[in-house]
C-alpha cells in the first residue's frame, strides 16, 4: 500500500486509533495517514467528545493532544482513568506543549508516551504507532 | 484604567517592629512576674521579721514570768513562817540555781516594810544577826522604809546594797506602792541599780516586786493590803544581763533590738540597745515596733531586721526571675524576627516561583501557537513526500524536500528561541536522572547518521572503558550533544571525519567532539558561545543556523555544573570538550 512494507492489513484493520486533536487540519492529516496505513481512524475534537467515542468504540490507541477547548487532554486523562479500566488503550500524548510539569502529570495519569508533535513527520508517527500497537 | 497593586515585600523594619511588639509584651510579662516575686519576697520578709520579733519578745516576757514565779515562791516562804532567817532565804534561793538555770537576774531579795517608829529596832535586829555595820540608807526621816535585808546570791556588789531603802527613790517607790496596793507583781521604770552606784558605766536596770502580807489579815482592799503589808519579795535586773541570760550567744546579726521603757520611743528611757541595732536601723528594710504590758508596766520593743534573715536563694528569686525573663524575651524576640524574615523570604520566593511559572507557561503557549501551523505544513509536505498522494516526479520531490527542510528549520528556530527565553529567565529546570552517557551519545549519533552519510562524512565513537553514568537532565543533555555533533558535521567538508570520545577524567565525565572541519579563528572563540552569533566561513552560507545552538549548549552544560572548552585551528578542525561532574 505504501512504499514502506507494513504488517498484514487484516491484523491492522482490527486496530482502532482515536485521534483527539482540535486542529482540523492536523486531525485530517493524521486520519489520512493512519487510514492509508490500514488503521481504523476515529476523530474527536476535544476531550469531552473523546470520552464518549472512547467509551463506545474502545480504541486500541488514543492519539491525545493536550491543549484543546471544552476539555483539555489532561482533564480527559483524569476522567478517562485508564489505569482502572478493563480495556486499557495505549495513550500517545501528542502535543506541541512541552511544559515538563504537564508531561509528568500526563504520565502519572496513565499516558504511555509523549511526543512533541512538531518533531514527528508522518513516517515517524506511523513508526511510533506501530511500535505501540505491536 | 485599573491599576494593579504590586505585592511588595515588606521592609525589614516591619519585622523588627512586629518582633519588638511581641518582645515588649513578653517584657511586660517579665516585669509583672518580677514585681510579683518582689512583693512575695517582701511579704515573706515581713512575715519572717514579725515572727522573729514576736518570738524574741515572747522569750523575754516568758523569762520575766519565770522570775516572777521565783519571787512568788519567796513570798510563800514568808507566808509559811513569818520569821525567815538569812540562812533560810539563801537556802531557798540556792535551790533554784539561778546563776546557771535562769541567768539574767542579779539576785532575789527581801525588803521588809518598816514604819519610822520601828526603824531603830530593825537596825539593831539585823546588826545582831551578824551584820554589825548594817544601817538603813540613805539617812533621813521618811514615812516608811523598805530596806533590803536579804539578797541572794550574796556575791559581787550585792552585799553592799543591804540596808538600801528602796522607797527612798521615787521610781522604785511607785512600783513598791503599786505592788502593795494591787497585791500583784509590779515592775519599776528604768533605774540605775544600787549595786551600780559609783560605777563608771551606768547600765539600765529595773526591779520587780511582789508583796508579802501578814497571815490571817484581810487583804481585799488597797487599805487592808496596805495595813497587812509585811514586806516585798523582789528582784533587781540589769537589762543587758537579762537579755544575755535569755539569748546568750544566739545573737542574730540580722536582727537589732532596742527596748524603751514606757510607750513610744523616748531616747531618755532606753533600756537596751543591741550592738548592731544602729547599723541595721540606719538602713531599715523593715523596723517592727511592739509594745508589751509586763506586770502593769509598758515596754516598747523596736526590732531592726535585715533582709538577710531570708535565705540568699529566696532573696535572689526576683532578680533571677527578671534576668531569666529578660534572656527569654531577647531570645524569643530574636527567634521571632528570624522566623518572620525567613517566612517572608519563603513567601517572596514562592511568589517569584509563581511569576516564573506563569512566564514559563506563556512562553510554552507562544511556542505552541507558533509550532502548530508549522506542524500542519510538516504533516502535509511529509505526506506528499512519503507518497500518500501518489508518486512524485524527481523535480517535485526536490522542491518539496526543500520546502520540508525550510519548515524544519523554522520549527528548530521556534524551539531554540523558546529555550533561549527559558535560559535567559533562569527557567531551565533540570529533571535529573541517571544517564548513561555512552548510550546517550550513541543514540544521538544514530539519529544523525543519515545526515552525516549524505555529506559523505565518517563518524566514529570511542566509548569510555567502563560505564559513564551521571545525574543529568537527559532531554537537555541530548540537545547539547546533538547540537555539537550537528555543528561538527555542518562545518566539515564532504568526506571529512568526526570523532566522538568519552572518558572518565579525575571525577569528571568528558565528552569530546572532534572534526576535521573549517575550524574557528582563536579571536572568535570567545564570542562563539554568545547568543545569535554566526561566524563567517566557507560553509556558513551553505548550512543554516540561528546562532543559538552553542549558547544553549553552554547554558545546559553550566547548569549541570560542568564546562565546555573549545580548541581549534583554522583549516584543521575543532574539538569541543564537555566536562560534567560525576556526582
């Protein structure tokens, strides 16, 4: 499908990734990339929406921005309470905010990994998602 | 427009005043305690002095009462047998062993009551008893005579007073008549004893009389008593001897005593004055005056008492209270001042922290806002380059790659500006953890291998022998090393060589990045670590740079307590060496 060889589409089609990103442009970009790579990509534009979708769809991975209207990424983590769940999706905090205190807090609330959004090209994003969902 | 009030730190004087207010309150409490202790001491002193003087006065009156009993015994002897011989009287008095058991009385005697008509017969009778020179004196006619006929012990000057008519002298007469008329013991006023007549020193004395009445005669009225009177049992006293007899050597140097005859302090009627009375009375912390009625006669006792009757420990208590209170107050005030200042400092510090954190957040927010659009560009260019929208022609690929690189530079500059702003405001907070420098360097090299290979350069890493682990902020240290290796590659011609070496040197971790690049002029070496400095060289136009990297490098290394050293030769290459302490 892409120039880089990837795991079998059958396995990947079962993997759901929830993109939580208020910036429409970026949300769309991640969706395109993830879908092209064979993932089922779902979109939410704030923490509140993400909570509902995560509850219903049970994604395997949540790509979580921190700074969002209505409900921020940290508030989402507080409400979602991933560590107490039976179904525990991986949470990739993907933000252009790099306040160390917020990053620490996100980890404390159950985030799996933090990446500065500006550093990840589509290729790098896919590599990280693959790694997390291995 | 609304004015913002600034939270200014109060000046030191505020803390001084606050501490002083509390200090003054404690000083007040201390003074109250001191005053209270002083009053208690005064009270204790007064009570002790009163008790002491009462005891002393009681001892004197008790002793006089004892003498009175002996006198009454003498009177009883005459009651039993009207004819008491000199020998019998001596025997009687000797049984009391007065000199040893009741020292203080000069003696105990008997004086008959003689009418003028019987005087000659009386003298003849006594002379016949073995006292041939006996006469009643002083000579002269008087309505009655009360000559001393017996006085025991008959030692010292006592024998010379035999025959002395006591009623010849008014003070004695008054006391004699009082005893006669009342039937009770009487006491004379101040007299000079007949024994002391003709002596150089005239010591104050007094006498006590007890009447002896004839048996079987009515004595209900003064007239009957006067008619029935036979004589007097009597005792003469020198006051100094009396007191010496009572108190002996137990003379308390802290208590002075002065006794006046009669009520009040008549200096002509001083009966006694202890040797230290004047000294003690000159600074009388307390003087106690007591009047006592003894045998129908008044004596005034004046005691001058020194505070030393209270134990030194008790006397020093108020002062000790004051001193310890003052010391406590001073310590407390100083402690409070310290506490206030340090509390204020910590408040000011946390306020500063808050301001800094707010600044930091603002910086992060600004960089977030700048990064987001560039991130959009990066994503879409990346998608094109990675073929998500179909295969690109080489020309398209080339152009998009340039756009991508340019966007990357923009992102890097945003990032660096953020770090510079943080470094400038001292807001680079290190999150130290154990960092394996060998692995960190290998990681950085791996990340840059692609770029280095594209420049046809060779990079080698000489790891340290053992593990090289230090406490450091991994992210920042990564940034610094990344920057130095990136620079080495950027300013080295194609085909050049980069050597990264790690070593443990005298308790420090050393990381050196050596290149075979263009090198740096020695005079430029100093400014190379300054912000926004870019040196011109043959490669500077080909490679991008913001002039921030080395500044940040140095900031990061110095924050870790380390240093960065540059050695370079134009045309030969440069060596940047980082030294970091191993904690």
